[in-house]
C-alpha cells in the first residue's frame, strides 16, 4: 500500500475508533475493498453491501444501526434517498470538489464515475435535509512526494471530508 493511502486509512481508522466500538456490527456501503479489509484487520465487524445498485436497492440500511460510507455518495445519482431511509449512526467521507482538478469520470465503467463533487457546505446540507445531525467532522489533505503545481496545491487544499452523524 502506498504512503498516501496508508495515511488516509490510518486517519479513517482513528475517526472510526472515536465513534464506533469494535464489537458493534457495521454496514459499509459498497463492495468489499481495501479500506473495509483494513477495518476488519483492526478488529471491526464490517459487513459490505454486495454490489447492488444503491440508488434503487438501499433497504439494507434499515437493518443496521451503524453505517459507514467511504467515498461512495459521489458515485450515486440520488444519495438523498439512501440517506433519508437510513437511521442510527453514520460515518461518511467524500472527496471534495477541487477547483484545480476535473471530476473523476471512468469512460470504461458506467458505475465508476463521480456524479457529485461535493463541497463541505453541500454535503452538510444533504445530511441535514435527510435528518442527520452532524456531531463531528474532519478535513484531510491528500498528497504524495511528487513535484509540481497540482501536488503543491494538494498539500494546501483539503481533499477529503469525513463526518460522524446521528439520526
């Protein structure tokens, strides 16, 4: 794992540890991935969704009190519906819209695109409109050792926003 990803995973683990106990069941939205495996390796009981279209098949969120959503809401057409149906406790992170970078769009995979590029204010508003109360949040920068204008800007501007919310 590269250093940039390792730092992000460690920050995520610290944030999760502040709000969830390792003995609680957690639903992580999205298929099994390196971050959900990292949480499991650190003692958390994480269940991932199985690849269903979460824009239309999100009823599973009603079965869990603890939900994590790491960089998934930007891939949904309508995250409002899922967030509105869910309740309990939520830890969610999103990549932030950056003025110096275009939105992510994978032309080879219709699901691997960012339909939303959030600002902090937009994501907070989405959560509040769906009944969530934000209790804690952090902004993170994501950078590596590369040289150039964009790598320099990534050292200055936050790239990720993570929140803990309750409903």
